[in-house]
C-alpha cells in the first residue's frame, strides 16, 4: 500500500504497494520533504492508530452486551473460540425456568407465607442472600411470588366490581331528593300539573310527518338530559316529538319537571304505564314473566355473593354477571319496548332511546334510512376499533351448552345494541316478535334461568333475530359506563354516546373525563338541582 500526499497537501492517495514496508510512502516530486509535510503525515498515522483503538474498545463493550459492530464479526463467525463461552450451559438456564413456570401442577397450591417474596425488592434480596442459587430455585420462587400476587389482584378486582355493583344498584340521595321535591311541587303548584302537551299540540302525537322519539325512564334527571340534548342538537326542533313513558310512582315528579322546564318548540308528552288501557286492563305477559323470574332467581341463583365466590371464572366474567344482576334489568321500564306497537298504534316509525345516553347530533336523518322491510335498526357490537367494547357475539350472551340455544342459533353471529334503535312499527305489526319474546322468557324460566345471562338483551336478541337492519356505528357509541379507554375524538364524532355499564354519569363512580359530556346538559343553577345538592363533580 502507498499513501501519496501531494506537495500542496491538497491530495492524499492510497495506492497498492509491494509490501508492508511500503505501506506509507510519501511522494513529493522533486521537492524535498518539509517539516510541515512530515507533521501532517504523523498526524494522519496517529489518527489511524486512535481509530484502531476505538474499534477495539467498542468491540470489548459489545462482548459484554451484544455484537453489532464490525469488530464483532469474528465473534459471530466463531463464537466458541473468540467469546470463550459455553453456549450450551447458557441456553440451558432459561429452559429450566420455562419448565418450572409452565408446570401447572402447583398453581392452585400457592398460599402466602414468609418464604414467598411479597414484592420484587424482597425477591431480589432473597436471591442475592442465597448461596449461589440454581435456576430451579430461582424459577420456583419467582413463580410463587407471581402466583400469589395474581391471586391477590384477582381478589381485589372482584371486590372492586362488587362495590361498583352495590353503588350502581342504589338510588343516590340527591336523585331521591329531586323526585320528592318535584312530587311536592306537583301537589302544590298548578303550573307543575299542566297538560303535556298543550291541547293545540295534541294532534302532533299521532302525526307521522314528525320525528317521534320514545324514552322509557323512572329517572327524572337522566330523562331530562336525554330530552335536552336531543332538542338542543336538532336542526328542526319544532318537528321533534318526545314520548316519555314512566311508572306510576314517578309520573307526578316527571310531569312536574317537564311542565316547569319546557323544551319548546319541541313537543313533550309524559305518560305512565297505567294510562294505557291495554296495560291496565289486559293480561301483560312480561309482568307475569318478571314475577316468575324474581322467584326463580331467588331459588336457583345465590345473588351477588354466590357470583363473587366463584374461584374459576375470570374477573371480567364475574363483572358481567354482577352487572346483569342490576335492579334495572328487573324493571318494567326495561321491558316496555317490546310493547311499542300497542303503545303507539297510529305511528309508523319511532326511535327508542335509553335514559343513560346523550344525543350529540341531529337525529332526523334516521327517518331517511331504508330499513329493507326490517323491524329494528341497530348498531352491531362485534365490529369496530375498540375491541374491548365492540366484541359481542351471540355466544357472549346466550348459553350454547344448552341444546335449545345451540340448535337454533349461531354462536358467532354478531350481536346488536339496545339503547338507540329505529323501530319500524308498521313492519313490526306483521311479525310475531312480541310473541317470541314472551315464549323465550317462559322457556328460560322452565330451564332454571339457564338459557342466557341475566338481563333484557338476550331475549331481545332472540325475538328480533332475522329482523335487524344494521346501521352505521356513527349513530350509537357504546361502553362509556364500563370503560374509559375510548378516545375523546371518537366520542366527539358519535351522534349518540351511551353510558351502558355500572358507571352511570349521575353516580359518583362515573369516569370524570366522560361525565362532563353528560353534565353539560344539566342546569346546575336550577332551584331544584341546587336544593338537592346535585353538582357537576
């Protein structure tokens, strides 16, 4: 090799030489070699030496961590010689650990004790304090610690679900206060007993050119939020008719609230179930089924205490069963939707709304959706970006180990959501949906409540099977009552957001960042709201 430096020091050339002795050869032509040229030559040589030193240093460092430099190429080609390590013994250690960790034999025998580390710090200390423990001892102690912590985590999680269940099943004091204050107002204030709607607007209740919404609720504050958000976001509020259905005990305070809090130009109707002749005089199969269901549940189910003592099921399964035990599922308000054709014999189409949702967009385009002669327009619950919420199939609700279910339905069929549904009442009257609903309720009672998880959606899945028209998920976002992982952008884009789950927005256990989407439609300066100490936090 030859290193050729031009006399002007502007060009340096590396050329093939005849041997090692000619590795560096400086050509200066006819000029003599100056001190300046010699200095730069020595400087370049020093640089080459320093470069070789850095390479060897990095190579040494890589030997302790990983091989990624050019200097490690030799080690990769011949690791046993250059690295001086026994790879067989190195790979045998994790194999022993895997065998211990994967052995399920002692999984159920883990109990707390002084020999099991309670924290990672204790585990590391015990390992350092041992006299050079082998891999098997390391793996056993690690497995015992992890198993113990898993058991404790499971117990804590189930306790959390139980406490949430208790909190969501009770009526908050402030909501109870609101109902009592309004009932008193209804009895003492004539303005709280006004006819809803006023006589001149009564014809709109049966006029199919209007947008008819049905809301069944015994929660005054929740019904107020649904109605307020619906009217506020409507492009044509004068075309909106809201039919509020409630029970006997809530009728007076519900009427008082909407008499004193008009949502003009929208039309509001408040009726109790006993105001319907067919309900008051006739035989109501759902009422009979509910009475039998309560007796059967007390006989065959152990309630929440039996659910939480199950040591086999996963915590999220236990949470789902606790949620299904909620009193709301045993409320008639949750079953009245099956009687919509009888309740509104003059109407062709309605949109049914649950009381735990918020409307964020104009819903009038729902009347333009072609239902293809289907009865129920609903959002599917097995497709979407949020896999935690949108992952419900028929097998999520129905018991396919029972032959009556497995012989009639597909476990992998996509479920659909209650809460915001378009019901074509004209098409409904041509089907036997209501009769099917009653039939399957009876069959579930005969089967000791074993056909599905507790709740109203499972019999609805069966009764409306084959009569569902899938609508765009934009219209109905689910899950805000049992998880807080939904992004703010997705929530803002949805037309209707649904707080299905235990963490209702009017409860203290609601998720704070989601609760504000609901509280924005509550007037906290209202005298009834203030007197019952209902606050945004």
